[in-house]
């Protein structure tokens, strides 16, 4: 018993001479633990912290709103009351989605061409609660074109400057948010969306 204790004391004395570091603990997966905070290891935490920095106010936990994922939503959220902000954001999403579907129906893209990255095909699965779109391709294209023409009629009720403000924002050709507040272009965009919302109502 005493010889084991003596061996432990000798080993401890040897380690203190060479000043060996403690063995780092491992993560649950068995990999060595990274020297980072929990927020850095969780992608959501990093994104929410970045949004909070860009907004210039609020806590990261308050940033878990889809609207705050892009500058248009940040400008809308900053300028409008909560109920109006949600309406304008839904309107913005409906308008941009209708434009994308329309361009797809006529075989062009609203965005400039860029390098194509080949991806592996994902596995295709269905679920019991899926609602498949049973329309033919021609029917989908016709409906996309009809919906976009309806939006063109709504946009035609705006002033030319208001249409321009919305179009520039939709195509990411202006900066809508900078230094924790909406830019002049961001305020023009929100004002135009408020007019479009009034026309819809």
C-alpha cells in the first residue's frame, strides 16, 4: 500500500518538474473540445448575434424573426408598428415570390448569371401530410403569369418614384440599412410599401 502511494507521489513530483498541462476534456462526440463559446458552436447563436449587431439594439434572443434576416425586413421592422410591419413583410414576400415564379414560367431568371455549382441530388421522399401540386406545368405557368400581371396592376397605382423604390429594393440594387438604422433608400422603400398596403386594403 505504501509503495503505491510512494509511486503516485514520485509521479506527481515528476509532472510538477516538467509542468505538464492537464489533458483537455473531450466533447460528447469523442472529439477534442474546441476553445470556443457555446454561441460560436451553435450556428443559430452566431446568426442571431450578427443580426443584433447589425440592428444596433436588442438582445440576440430577440432577433429570431424571419423579417430580420434581410435589410428590407430590418427597415420595415424599425419604421413600422408590429402589426403593420408583419403585413408589409408578408406583402414584400408575396411580391418577390410572384416575380420569381413569373420569371421561371417564361424561362428566365431575374438575377444575373453566375457560376453554376453542381450538387449531388437529394433523396426524394414524401410524407403523409404532403399536399402535392397536381397542376400541369402549363397551368402553373399560366397562374404565375396571371398573378404577376395582377401585381403589375397594383404597382401601376403607385407613383413612379414609389415603384422605383420597391424595384430597386427587390433587386438588391440599393442599401436599405446601414449603421443601425434605415438609409434614405430604406425609408423610401418602406413608404412605398405602406402605399402599396393601402391600395391592397
